[in-house]
C-alpha cells in the first residue's frame, strides 16, 4: 500500500487530491 502526504487538504487542489487518492486506495496523511 502506498502512502501519500497531502498538505492543504481542507480546500482547493489539496482537497481534490485527497479525494482522488482515497478513491484509488492510497493511505493518506493529511495536514490542514
């Protein structure tokens, strides 16, 4: 399982990336 660190995930492109990676099955580390 791959892990992704996303900063600025509360809005904008960070949020879009978080949703996309989650749908693809990645484990997420989210900050803000």
